């Protein structure tokens, strides 16, 4: 038997595979050799099945291995016709495809066509072998250059799982990923968010190594994915925002007001992503630069830039508050509130949600200064029901203000209402709202604890921890 203290044997499937080999009289010495031995069994199986076919006498083993690696990456291949272009791009011979497909479809039947090699650990080990072989680069290029979203996403998921234990594959995968980054950027984000692995770090390196034109294209694609905190994407978000800022700063020709506004917006976005990353000092600096630009623009053209100035004031106030500079934070938040109130009275349909969010934000800063009665009054005003995320945030903040005033029963009711909204949002869009759901669960647990409902509080806190562990 192999040495069962190998870390791979924490996975029960490796033990089962080792036991299967023992029945055949084989005793592989490690988890990796277990997978290799079983793949060798499969290879002999392919050779026997293909040896009688015309034109398959030579290299049938390698052709079958390449085909099954492709089927594993693609999560199945439906018909020979559908996969012909992919097979040829991966380095397979066109003339052997039909007999190869027909034979392997009988050995590994899927719901349609040929399924990948199962179990997944065995299929992934075969993919690793092929990537390390002569056709590895072509195989990667075929799947990452595909026009089929489902195929790219399935392939990246397999690669993400492989990278957890096969660091030697990084030098093969990274340059091909860089080459095809723009084509699969959306899929990369989805896989990184769903499958924790070193693929996130590799995506960051690939993005950093893109030439300017393709980096700009990638920024345009990734922008929609980095507006909210998704933990595995935080470092990539900082890289994207820095790249967007560099592009603006190096734009040739005269700088217009719109260029300046674009720079300020990017500085604000960068400051937020830096906070996610834990670099709060630099975040404050970038937020201050954005605020200075917007203030100058707003004083020259208030009708155009006052909303942006107010937004930047709120952002800067939050950075100041996070660093304990509560008096300065309150002053900036109050100025933002005054601007939003003026705008909302002039155009309520456009600015009432921003005013409500600003009221809630200002209430937080008042609370930080110990001015709980004022904070409660401002929080009560902030109720943007038409915008559920903002409403839930406002409810949560209001619950905290009620708790500060000793009104624990009312606080629990408002916190529960916020939790119900965030839970609904998180179930619909987990990648966007699960962090908020976890935060609100923790907040609600605190309110339950204040009421002496310890068992319920512990259950909610545990649920929050489970969500955060999944996101980590």
C-alpha cells in the first residue's frame, strides 16, 4: 500500500483507488502514482479497443489520451462533428476523429456523446499528463480560444482544481492564459469566485503582463465585476483600477473636464478597492485626490459635477471614519448631506435615493461621535424602499442607533427586517450580496444577544461564519 500520510489521502477517493490497484496486485508509492497507475490501466483499455480499427495502429494511445483530456476539460463532447474544430486545434488528427469518437463513446458514454474521464481526480490527472506533454500548449489554446462560454468555463474550472496541487503546471498555463485573457476574462471571474484556487493569483499575473491595448480591453470587461467586494477578486480589482488610472494619466492631448472627472471616479474606485485589500492609508490618499478634483469641478460647474462631489465627500468621510478621525468625517458627511438634500428637493426622482443613503451615512458618523439621539433622527429619515440594498443597509444602521438608545426590542425587529432583505438578495445574487448577508447575520446575532436570546444568536453567528469561510 502507498504511504497514507501523503496529504492527498485526506480525500477518501484516493484510498478507494489505491485499494482497487491493490486488488490488481499493484502497490503505488504515493497518491500521484495511484492516479498514474489507474490512467495506465485506462490507456491499455483504449489500446485494446482501438487496435483493431483501420488507421489506428500507430499512436492510438496518445490520440485517445488527448481526446479524453479534451472531453474532461470540456465536460463532455456531444458529437464528432461538433468537436472537430476543437480536436484539430488541440493537435488531433482529423482522419482518426470519427473512429476514435465512436469507440470512446461506447467506453465512456455520456448523456450525449463522450463524457470526460471519471472520477474527476482521475480525469484531472490525465489532463495534467497531457498538459506536460508535447500537445499541452495546443490543448490549452484550443479550449481557452473557444467561442463557447460553457466550454471555456468548464475548462477553467478543471485548471483551477489542478492548480491546487500541481504547481508545476503554472509555467504552462500562465502564458497561454495571458494570450487568451480577453477572450475568457468573464469566465475567469466566474471560476475564481466559485472555485478557490491559485487561479486568482495567476489571473493577476496574466493581467499585469498584458500589452497596453489588450489590457485596456480587459479593463473594460472586468470593470463590471469589481464594483463590489468579492474576496478572491480584491487584488485583481486594485490592478484593474491602477491600470485605468494610468491610461487616463497618460492620455495625450489637452485634459478636459470630463477627463478630470473620469480620473476622480477612478481614484475613488481605487480607494475603495485598496480598503478591501487592507491598504487604508493609501486608500485615504487616493480618496482625497478624487475629492480635490471633484470640488474644483463642482465649483466651476455645479449643475454638472455637484452630485459627484457629494459622492466623493461621502466616500472620503468613510475613509476618515475608518481611521478614527470622527470629527473630520462628520464634517465631510454633513457637507455631502447638504448637497444631496438640495439636489433631492430640486429633482426628487433622481436624487432621493442618494439623499437617503447620505442620511444613513451621516447617522453613522454622528453615532461614532456619541451623538446617538441625532443619529437616530437622521437614520429614521433614511428609508429608500425603492432600492432594497440601500433600504436594508439603512434598516441595519437604524437598528444599531436604536440599540445605542437602549431600545433593544425595536432594534431587533429592524435588524431582522434588514436580514430578510439581504438573505433574499443573496439567494438571487450570491456573488454580489453574500458578504452583506454575512455581515447582517452577525449584526442580528448581536441584537439577539442583547435580548438574552443566546442560542439563536449563536446559530446566526455560526451561519455568518460559514458564509465567510466559503467566501475566503
